[in-house]
């Protein structure tokens, strides 16, 4: 009998520190993403008061890692330019019709 790419019966889950290591992000970023709904996490111990014990499924990480690291529409936009001296600043402002 041969098997072909069968999924395991129990899907692996990861703690928040493990997710941080896999995604190379801080725990604060992971927490914000969970709160914002970008990462779906499961609370394995909802009875504790005020403390969440969260786990993230392997399939959720696969979806995150399968796509682009940061979609273009979510990438931070640079809205400033560093200028070394006053002459360059004035030239930049006049070139872009700010003065």
C-alpha cells in the first residue's frame, strides 16, 4: 500500500515565540496582527482570567509564508527625503515646485 502526500491527522500548532522565530518578527507585531485579524490564533486555555494561551496552526503560517512578505499596498510609503544641506534643500523644493 502506498501513501501519497497525506495530511497528518493532527495539524501542528505553534506558540507565539515559535511564530516569532519562524516569521522573524517581534512578539508585539505578532500580537498586533492577531488582534487585527491578519493571523488567526486559537486560545487553548480560555478559562484563565486575563491571560491568553494562543497557538497558531501550521496552515495559517503556510498561507503567510506562501504569499509576499509585505504586499505592495501594505508596504510603508516614504513621504520624506533626507537633505544634507540648505542648498540641496532649496534646490529640491524649487525642483518639485514647493517654493
